[in-house]
């Protein structure tokens, strides 16, 4: 799954993507940028 | 082939000018808050790809769409209205009718300024989900949230008034968040704003 890295200012594939659930029950994905290591978040399932 | 995240993607078809920016950002925030992902023509700003082809691709990857037709006004310089929004609404409805099987369950919300105004310009859309916001951000947030709750079957979404409060909180915190990322809150691109809204909603709610 891709997300926009706010540090690199570019779309990147989420590394170490982990599925999480928001409090409203909706799925989301969090991981890190493969290029700079910044945290990345994106709603939806990877 | 149906994309993995098809069921989470929402295409936004609306004006992209400064006058509409606050409304656009509020709709993007609401969609994200409800756990869906925003797609729009601004996501590949430097693409050499034809803009219409890009829009067709995005529509093919989205189950849902929101079309704001509230700005059907005569341009004072050309004396003509802008037709892009009704055109893209037509493409979405065409994809739903003529597309592959999984496109048949596409759902769209149409936003306008006043009730029944569309009857004077695009009366053929009568019977679809049409809501009006009267230019009010809070009303637009409530319309989008309620439509998503009804069409997606998500039972635990926060109410529209909660989302509006969170939107105000996000707007208040945005300059600080931007500062931490060497960005200017007044000059965010769609991708930057969408990314920050995703991070904020996932970490906060």
C-alpha cells in the first residue's frame, strides 16, 4: 500500500505496514517510509 | 481488475480554487475521519498523463464519489458556466451503468447549494442522493458523514457534530504540525493536506 511521505514529499510504499483499527471501527495502516524512516499513516486496509 | 482498496476510495469532484478550498479541506477531513481514502484529480499534479484519462483511472478505482455541483455559475469573463463537474458526474454514472460487475455497486453523493436548484440545470439526476449545504462547512460535514454512514454500513462513525469539532481542532493544530514538517499551512498541496489529515485522524480518533 502506498502513502504520501510528508518528509520526502513523495508517494512511497509503506514499509513494515501494520493493520490497525480506528476507534470508529474502520481499518487503517501504519508503517514507515522506506526512504527516510518517517512514520506513515493511511486509512484503509493494505 | 478490482483494486484492493476499491471499497475505501472516494473520488471527489469539486472546484479546486481558493474560494472553495475551505469546503474542500473540510470534506477531505470528514471522509478521512470516517475511515475512507480521498482520491481526486490533484493527486498527480506533475503527471504528463492526460487529465481526463487520469480522472477515468481514478473513477475506476473508487467505489464512492462526491460531486459538488454548487458552483454552476456563469463566468463573468466568458459568460459561460464550467462544465467539468457535471461531466465527471456523468462519467461516474456511466461507469456504474456500463462498467464491469463490481462497478454496479458504485455510490455517489451530489452536493448542491440549495434544495432543488439542480432541477433548473441537470434535472435528469432527480432520484439520486442529492443534499444541499448552503455554503456551510458544518452542514457539508454532516451531509457527507450521514451519507457514508447510510451507504457504507459503518455503524460506529462519529456524528457529524463531533467530526466538525475535530475538524476545528485539526485546523487549530495544523500550523504547528506544518511547522514541525517545514510546511506552510496556508499553502498545502492536496497530497500534503490529505497525508496530514490521515495521520491526525488515525492517531487522534
